[in-house]
C-alpha cells in the first residue's frame, strides 16, 4: 500500500464531512426561508438600522457591536420581527450569530431582564442547574448593569433556569406570571434566551442541537402580543 494512501483517505474524509456540513446548512436555510414565508414574514431592509439600534439598547453592552442580517417583519400588527443577530466584539472581530425574534411586550417595568429557558427534554437536576449558572455568570457578553436574580420558589424545577436583572430587584418586579408561563415553553422550540428592556422583548436561540423553530415560537408568543 502506498505510504501516502492514508493521508489521501483522511483528506477525502475531511472533504466529505465539509460537503455534508454545507449541504445541511443549505437545507436548514431553505427550511427556515420556507417557514418564514408561510408565516407571512416579508423583508424589511429599510428597518435594518432601527433594528440594530433597538438591539443595541436591549443589550446595553458597549463592548460589542450588533449587526442585523436578513431582517423580516411579520405582516399585520403589532410588529414582530425576525433576523439574524451577529455580535462583534471590540476591538477584535470575533462574531457570534444567532437567530432572533423581536416583539413588543407590555410590562410593569421597563428595566432590563434576561431569562434562560431550558427545553423540557432536559430534566430538572444538576445539568439544568449548571446551565442556569453558566448562562447567568459574569461574562463580558452579558447586558450591562444586570446581575443574577434568585428564582422564586414557585419556579423551582420549571423550564426557567436563570434570570438576570437590576441589583435588588425581584423577578416578579420585572415580569408577570402570565408572561413567565408563556416563556417556559419557548425552550422546546429553540428559544433559550429571552431578553427584555423598555417596550421590547427578544427571543434568541444559540444551540445547533435545538433548532430555532420560528413557526412554533410565533404561535407560542401570540398570547403576549
């Protein structure tokens, strides 16, 4: 057997994996485009700048720049937006992209709030606790001015595993029980991170293992619109 043959086989395998990965990405992109069209989302490039400003206010983190790609608006009122949010870190340009839905949400407080929601398939226990601890840790990507909040006893062993808010605030100062009941189901549709500030709320997904199912997410948030 030629000595170079193993290297050729490894190279062919690597190329095959790359082709498979690209084909999967293309298929997911096509499925996502079809789902958005079925729901009635239409491109709204003219609102790209406003969306970037709104995202930046919600994030409230001057260490990052936020770019909006593929912005789309759901027909009808109130305004519901879908886009891909790309987070760029200063001064480096390490970018992280995640799908996001933005919609208006009436709350008694305009203060910042971040909720981490697990899927129901992840049972309560150590893994869920670790997810909540990691998501609410003091990372530089966290929204400015927010700190880890203690979850109320009635949310123990639910799908809400972590919360960030203003120091000294309680969770129910920032969001009501009705909204929390809706939020608890978002993780099952890929919406693991819920972020609110002022009159707007965003739902984002950052896990390849849990697809961001736009149709199901929009159906779940409709009671809040």
